[in-house]
């Protein structure tokens, strides 16, 4: 969606040396640098050299907790002057050197974040706090004689030419030298991080980017074009003082050039993200390299065996129900119409708790924030309650076999066909989403390709679902619900009581990362610096709450209830129960953010990206006026970053959180107590292996239950409502055709799942967006508008679908789902050019230099407009004196008595207690 805060140290302006310029230019440049490096003298704390430091008892945690209740857009000021932080009469950015700042009026001390690995950092290059390199400053001593300009004996900038493999750093270690370092930086040698044990070049683990798309990574705005021209100048064309060492500003990022900032020649390929995006995370940004996941595939074998075993058991239950169906289509399609309330609660709840509300919500809340994930279980739970209140009883009493039968009953066969097609498309996407969730777990546990995981899941789920139809799904729902729901509840309780549930105050989160429940759903800027897709989240809740009233699987279970009251009660209770479990489950994403988020040791960033819209805590060197301070790096609030602006969430973070059970898993530090632990806490928080495996079984159970229900529902609708119209399908061969058609839809859904194998929540929203646009309005009308015209229902259905398709392509969309808020902005390429760097950092004009553009994605507006247009059409056609079209396609199809196939009834009858409970609808 958009940028997140990161821990950062300012990057170097450029790597490489330059030719000498005139003494006149040197003097002006030196004065600018002197202004930049001066600051308020501060004596480092006695424990400054340690890996982590804390200052307990200073009241910071209490201030944070008090502030969280009134959180708003971050406003950083100087605690002495109350002026914008870093402002100076000279116009240069002059941060304090004592860690103190006012954050939204609260006095904060960020000194705890002073750089803990200073012995790996270059003491001769003030203000950058970056690792030793052979060539770092863009200005050699001949150009910038620091001894003379800064009046510091010996100068500030050392002889980089002497920094080779024999150069010994203060901690006793030597520098690395390699062709790869030289290819990426221009320098032959550079320092790794001896304190953390990683080298100079980082190894990345995350392939794609979540908060940008290829289109938003292109730098083609007017601001970009201006910098393209300036940075490609020569001689007198350049701004005075910047004739040398120019670095052409990229036309796209991240470059996809093995980690180098210079993009490859193919512009399309250059805009793609890769694992090498974080290669220069340490050298360019001063952010430690990401820590690898400590578990191996062999460590996860027993969880994998448990998951496959559970799927095989479900298959066995499906084979068992094959014989219970006994060739009776009523048993296959609606489980004999005799399900009691308690079974309905279990099976409806299992359909509601699918992969999207068990894993997709975690993935979304981890990447973005709480409501992005909680919107899914909340919307689905509300849909069951809406079903119970408005539809379950009357639809059950219509004695239907499928949802399209209701449209045929009131609007004719034309509406039946359109409804069938729309719901089939919808449920193909629903099935795809659950295959993604199940396949993702299988591939992760066995270390196999994600596409193979989807294929295995598709085959096993199809086999058991097609065997016994709704009867097999109902039986397995009971087993899956018992295992899955209890696993969710018990494991969630353990996680919330034994692991961190939100990130504490850190360099990435200057005011912590506690969840804001009211503000998060009401204020687009409440999660500064995290953007909030507030409009899309509200639309998601609305779409799911009402779109699911058109769900084939929900309706099939209502039809299978023994009576209308049982259907109504089952829907409402299942909605409350499943919603409670799903929303509670979403809290676990806070744990994942704390352990795998942008403030964690696993964090990865696109080194070649800038952002001026975030506020983070970084490190700055000491003041030139006090040479002793040049040996330290001090924590200061940074209004944006010139490099490493975009965080790369790990698509497997939640699965890693649930399976990492070794003692070295999940390091977490709470420096000031704002993370819920004692100030100064530094510890590891491994997951309980048994509970983590149980939780995974719950996700698999949720995926399988909904996927199987979708498969059966699509086979039923396709064979009963579409194939029967060919005249070649009868009661004798209906069941074999239904079973055969389930294979077709399973294959199609599996192929769709492979297009987005990591996006577990995406397909759920797509699925019910389709039916919300087209079917909800005529569904309400056929139940509650007596005498509704067939033409009104048909046109409402068709127009809603057509408008939705048109708006999908007509509205502006960039794929990031952001419309409102101060942080709905793109990133820009990383800043390396000396002039760009000086203007961005020395003069505090990063917002004017980093070419971020406002994002505009109106996704969600089309979802709301389409049913509104559908409603207008329905009302107009119903009220205007339009002559009925008549004919086969627009004449209501009366209910067929099971005891007399050819007997037609012209109206919807009341339920007769004496009537055969096994009446089924025939066309």
C-alpha cells in the first residue's frame, strides 16, 4: 500500500572521488558542511558501547501510553525552542545531539537509540554514521580540506586510499574487499557489522514489494525530470559547486541490477523488485542486514505430516459419505434438508472462517494494520447475521435447491442464468483464495514450490468434496470446526499472554505501534507514518456483509436446515461465534509485526528508495565544534529518509511466527516499557511448537471447509441451473454431471490461485464484490417486494454487473488501494547525487527533493456505485408502466412438487407441515 517507518542512518551522498574544484567553491561548501555538523554538545552515556541500552525510570513509557489515547499526525519540535525540529536561522538542518525532542508536544528522549555499533562506523565522516569504506566522501581532501575549513587538527576525512584489506578498524577487524562490493558501490573494500556478525553486502530473502507497483516506481513527474536534467549536467551547465561527481538520478527504482542503484537498461525489468533490493541496506542506510529464519525444513517435518494427515482424514470422511449419498441428489446437494441448529452453527461457522479470515486477515494486518485484517472476519460475521435476520427463514421456506432457483422462481429463467454465471465467477475466486491459503501452508512446511502446494491442496480438497457433496462437507465441517476453532482460541490466548503483541517505541516507531481501534477506522492519518486505506477497509466490510447474502454455500446450508427457524438461529449464532474468533485471531498480527516488522532484526528494505513522508529515529554524527563527538552517532528524529524508504514485508511472516520454536527465535527489545514489558527487556520469544502446529491445522481446516463448500456449490449450480437447460440432463444423470463439473471448476480456481500465490485475502474481496454489485438488490426485492416484476429483477441484475465491469477499468487505480490521507504517496528512487543530497539533508528540503507523488486508487467506489445503480434501475422499471416481456426467459418458474414433476404451481406457497420435506425444485 504505502511506506512504513524504518530505522535508518543517513546514506552517503555518492561513492567515488572527484576532481578538484576552485578554492572559492571549497570555502562556501565547507561553511555549509560546518553548519550541518554543529550541534548541542552531549556526553555519551557510560554504556554507549553496548549492543542495546536503556534508561529505565525516565517516564518515557508512561508518556507514550498517555499519548496513544490521543495519537495524531506526528509533529516534531525542539524541546527548548518549540520550533520545528532541526530548524536553524542559517537554513540548514541542524538536529540536536542529545536525543531529546518533542513529539506531538510530549518530551521524548531517544538517546537509547544512539548507534550501538559505532566501532564499525567511520569516525572521520561526520553526520553519516555509515560503515568504513575505501571511498566514501564525494570530496577528496584537495577539494574539501577539512583540517583548514573545520579547524580540526588532522582533518575529519581520512585517506580512503589506505583502506584496503590490511586496514584495521577500532574493533580489531579488517575490511572486506571483493568484486561484488566494487560493482555495487564503486569502492573495493567496505566494513561489515562485527557486532552482529554480518558482512558488508546483505542477503535478501523477500522477493516482491508490497507498498509500490511498477507504475508507481517510475520517476517521470516534472520534479523527476528536473532532477534528471540537473544530475546529467556537465561543466558550466551544473549548479555552481556541483560540477563534479554527478550521479544521474534514476528514471525508475529499485533498478533490479543485483542491488546496484544504477538501474539495468531494460526499463520494465528495472522497475521489478527482487531479493537483491536490500543488498546495500547496511552500506547505504546503516541498517543491519536482515536476520535469516532460524528454522530449517527438517525442523518443520512433524507439522507438515500433521497437515497432510489431516487432509487425508478429511478425504477418508468424504469417501465414507459417498456411500451415504446413495445416488440421491437431495443428499448430495442439500444433505437431506434435515440439519439441526447445532450442526448448522458448526457448518456455517466453518464456511465463514476460511483462509481469508484465518490467514489472510493476519497477512493484511501484519503488512498494514489491524483494521486492514479485521475487516475480513468482521464483514463475513455481519453477513451471517444479515442472512439470519433477512433471508434464512424465508429462503428455507421456499424449498429451494440453489440460490439461482429463487431468481428463476420470481424473475424467470433469464435471471436464473445470469445469477448462475455471476455466482459461479464469484465462487471460483472464493475457491482460489482458499486454495492459496492451504497451498501456502503446505509449500512452506515442506519447502516446496508454492505452485506445487496449491496443486496438492486442490487435488485433495476436490477429491473429498466431490465424493459426498454437501453431506461430506457437513461431516468434515464438524471435525474441522472442532480442531480448528479450539486451536485458534487456545493458541491465540497463549500468544497474547506469552509473546509481544505490538512493537515498542523504536527507531521505526517513534511513538510505538499499539493498535488504535476507534482512530484506526476513522482517521486516515491515525497510524502515522503508516498509511491507512480507510475507505477501502469500510468498503470491504460493506461488500462482505451484504455480498455474502448471495453466497452459494451460506444459502445451501440454509436450504438444508430442517426448518426456517433453525436456519435463522444457525446463521446468527454462527456469525457471532465465527466473528468473535476471527477478530480475536487478528490480534496475532500485532505479534508478527513486533517480531518480523520494520523494527525487527528480520526487516528488509529497498535501499534504492527515498521517502519524505515518514518520521523515524536515525543517527547523526557529533558536532564539528567538538571533535570528540565525531566519534559517536547520536539518535535524532528524521523527517524522511534519502534511502531505504520502502519496507518489504515477508509474505511468510505469520507462518514463521507460528512455527519458529527454537530458543533463538523471535528476538524482541522493549527499551522503555512501551511494549508491555519491563524497561530494558531484551529476550527471545519462541512459539510453543504444539500450539503453533495446532493453529496451522486450524487454518488448513478453515481453508478446506470453505473450499469444499465452494466446489460442491459450483457443481450444483452448473449442473442443475445451466446444464439442465440443454435438455440432456435428467434426475438420473444429474449427480454424475455435478461431480464431473466440480473438477472443471477446481482446475480453473487452482490456476487462478497460482496467479497470486501469496495474497490470501485478495480473492475473498473479489469474490463477493461481484455478487454485491449485481445480485444483492434483486435478492432483497424477491423476498420483500411483493409483486416484483421479472423485468425489474433481471435488468437490476444485469445493469449492476455491467456497471461494475465498466467502472473496474474507468476509475483511476494504481493497485495500492490508497485514496485519502497524508501518507497516500509513492516513493522516489534513492538519493545519491551530491547536490540532491545536500539540498535534501543539509538544507532540510527532503520533501522538495524526493519525488513522491500523490497516490490515487478509487478501488471500492465502483463496489458502492454498482449496487446503487442496480437499485435505481429496479425501482424505475418496477414503478414505470413498462409492459411485461413475457416468454420463457421472463416468466416466473413455479415450484415443482417432488411427487409430481410436471405439476406447476403459480405462486410461492407457504410451507405446509404435512408436505413432504424432501420436495426439490425442478425446472
